[in-house]
C-alpha cells in the first residue's frame, strides 16, 4: 500500500452499501467478469447494468438509490443522510413496518416444513406385513419381491445364457457337451 495515500472516508462505506444492496436484490454482484483486469476496470469506471431478469420486477426507486450510491465521483455520491432520505426508505409507513413480524412468518414456515416432513415420513413408513397382503400380491412389497427373485434365480439360474460358450440345447441332452465335442473330433 502507498503510505502517502490519504485513505478512504465514509464515501466508500456508501459505495459498499450500494454493492451490498445490488447483490441482495439481484443475487449477483454488480461488477463481475471472469478476467480480473476487466472486472477492476468495470469497478473503476462504475459500469454495471440492471439488465438481468432479476431486475424486471424491482421498483424504479430502488434502482435509483443503487445508481446514486454506485457513483465513482465521491462528490456526486449520496451521503448517508441523503441515502436515508431517499424515497425508497420513505415509501413505507412506520405502522406498516411495525405490523410486519418476521418472527411470525418464520414460525409459520417452520410449522409448515415440520408438517410436510411428518406427512412424508408417514407416507414412507413400512406397512405391516400380513398373510393377506402376501397371499394377494407378494410382488407389491420390494423386500419380498427381491427375496422371491433371488430364490427363483438360484433355482433357475442355469437357464440364463451367460455367454456364447453356453449352449442351452446341451441342457436337454443326456450326454455332456464336452463328450460330444470329443466324439466329433474323433470321427473326422
């Protein structure tokens, strides 16, 4: 750092407030580029845009506040008093702000999420296995279905063709395939 540099004043804090407000409302910073030098140039020139779809439903008052906070010239930038007197902060009545309770909204959200979790867990809970269910539809229960398929494969697994070397016709013959192959070689 340059020791002769006078440092930064409160104006930088207001610039930072503009950047934070932009980021909170858009979900992305106002100055970004994948190349660092271009990003630094954008910051130094104060180049940013309200062109993303996130800004379509934002009010003009908040855009005006951000554009007055993100001014490169510190003399033209809003002061803290001017920023607090901006119409964006004056558009709500004190009674409206007092009536809004984020704690109540958060509680409602928590209760809703817990109710959804309870309903989901009851839906996913394993039903009791009875003889009637097994007799009516044994394949409706995944564990029983896997057990039946596993046992059936152990019994009838030799019917499954495992490759070109295996010949199913040899299963129906009384003599082994190796012996038949040996006799063919012997006859020729």
